[in-house]
């Protein structure tokens, strides 16, 4: 996603952090922003937990079992745009979308 997120009221103590590991074993920490249900599926919206992070990422949630989820990348730009539009609508008063 190339859209920029700015949260003036960001409070680090309230942040939910998620550590993700890619297929090469590299890990990165992300802040959880929301879960968006869309057309029978669920998508997680995250932002990298760094000072210069400015783009949200959206991943599809796939349940493994009752306690485990996999987050899967999405190649469909139209789907990403639709899910991100829902996120923006739901959080219009929390973030400044540039």
C-alpha cells in the first residue's frame, strides 16, 4: 500500500505489536491496526513498528487452528484497495490519510 498514515494521537502503551516471520526466517515487528471482514474472509491491517513507517500493509488471515493464524500476502490490487477503503472509512477520525 502506498497510502500514508499519520496518527497524531498514537499512544505506544496501547499498541498491539505483532512479530511476523517471512519464509526466509526474517522477522519484523508490526503494530496491529484492525481486522477487516470482507466477502467472507478476514484481513489484518498492520503498520511496521518503526519511526519512519508510513504505509499500511494488508494480509489475509488464514486460521490454522483455534490458537494459530497465518497471515498471507495478497496479489490482487483491487482487493487490497477495497479492503483499505473499508479501513479508511472505519478510521477516518483516527488517522490522516494522505
